[in-house]
């Protein structure tokens, strides 16, 4: 057994517990326990109370101490505080949107989780029963989740290190508190982003496994074509063609389930994805500008811990957004691979009338059921979006540097 197979239940359990600590009880990667329990209701009440505290109570405290947050020795410091405030404000808005979306889509999120688990059980059962199946999709899925798990923990370590650095270097207590508050807001939104990544990575794995099964049917159809050319008994070929039709009907149902899983995931989380894109833009801008100011202050000295921490945070945060977009782009590429596999059936459509009708129905279904959801009607989630985000952040960073040079 692989490392993932041995420890996946513990990792899923850790993810569920960690999400529950931030009030996101709805995130349950493997739904096994009943929701009709006192502990579950208590966790839901805790989640609502924590969300209200983050959205209402703590902002009131920071507004009352706004003078301590905006105090700066010079205009450069004021500009830096403004950029930090924009970063925190955008994370706050995303938390509000996430809380409302989770409340509105509570039943749908749980239904998507159950459907994902059902698809995984179906594919595991059918593929393990086959001989010599390729384990690349499963191994890729495991590597992607482990990399995401390591990336999130690395980002948490960097942010905690940054908070401790501010505390031990004598920063004002209110600024330390808002750094902790920003860290909690990030964790709140990141838990939903991790769940979105988990569902989409699962959809990618299912598309790849579906394509494997389609290629297996193609190989069997080739054997039937050769069988027919050899002049075998008349009733044998239609019988095996009927079996292939039954398998193709099953694959059509699975394709429909995967499409629904992926589309529901995109539709439910589109506002959070929009917030994530803007957070990535502002975070890249914030981290770059902070690094610029730190380099200006430490131009004659060696790199300070603050420079190292902010540089690591900027790199990890961008990579985190990049791999989320990369999964969606790989799903589009895998759909194209499925279309290419279906074209190979054209040479076998004349084997049997029912097989010909099934292949025509399958081809039309795949052509008319492409999943391409524009996030809030604005853009498609792919790698180009992350490049545009980085380019836009760089442009605004140059503008801020120009303002900073004019101030000095």
C-alpha cells in the first residue's frame, strides 16, 4: 500500500477537524458519521458563533482602535498600512461571502461530497476487477493532495512565524492582533479553497479513469472486429456487442455524474473563487510592496527575517492559487482526450446496429454536455488567469513604487 492509502483516513480526519475549528463543519471529506447527533449540532452552533465573531465583533474592536492601526512615522508607512488594510478587507469580504454561501448551499455541499465518494467507490471497484489497469490517475491524485497538504502547512508556518516576529520585535499589540485576525480569515477561506481543490482533483481523477475504461472498450471492439473478419459464428458478435453497449451505457451515466459533480462544485464556489483571485492579486501586491519597503530599510544590511518570511509567503501563496487553476485546466484537457478516444469508435460502428446507436448517442451526449463555467460570468479558471493576476499585481506594484518615490 502507498503512503496515501495508509494515512488518507487520518489526513481526511485532520482536515475535517481543522475545518471544524474554524467553524466549517460542512467540510467533511469522507462523510461517515451521522449528522443527527448532539455533537454535530453543537459544532454547528460553534461554527455560527465563531463566524459572527469574525464578521461582526472583532471588526468593531479594530474600528475602535483604528488610530493604533493607521499610525505611521512617515507617508511611506501610511501607504504600506493602506495596502495591508486592502488585503485584510478583501479577506474579510471573502469570509462573509463564504459564510453566506455555506449557509445557502449546506445541503448541496454535503450532496456533492456523498456523490464524490460514491463515484470513487464505483471506479475503484470496476478498475480493480479489471486486469492490468493503469494506476497513474490515482497516484497523480494522491501526489496532488499531498503536495497541497504540505503547501498549506508551510504557509501556516510562515504566517505564524511572521506573527511571532512582529510580537517579539515590539510591534503594537493591536497590530499583532490584526495579524492574527488576518491569519484566521485566511484559514477560513483557505479551508473552503482546499475543499474545492479536493473535489476538482477528484473530478480530474474520475475523468482520467473514465477515459481508461473507454480505451479498454476500444480494445475490445478491435478484438470483435477481428473476430468478425475471421468469419466466426453469426450470433457471437451481436452478443458481445450488446455487452459493450451495456458497458458504454454505464460509462455515460458516470460521465454525467462527473460533469454534475464538477459543475456543482464550480457553481457553489464561484464567489469564493472570485474572492480567491482578488486575494491573490492583492496579496501579491501587498507582499511585493512590503518586500520593497523592507529592502529599502535594510539596503545596507543582510536580509532580515521579515524579508525572508514575506518572500516565502508571496511564493507559496501564488503557487497555491496556481495549482488550483491548473487542476481546472487539466480537466478541460482530459475532456479533449475523451473526445479523441470516442473518435476511435467510428471504425467499429458497423459491427452492430445497437452498438452504432449507442456510440452515436454517447458522442452527442459528450459534445452537448461540456462543462465550462465562467466564474460569476467573468472568466474561466485556468492557468492564463494566474498569469494575468501576476501581471496585474506587478503593474500595480510598479504604480505603488512610483507613489512611494514621489513621497520621498
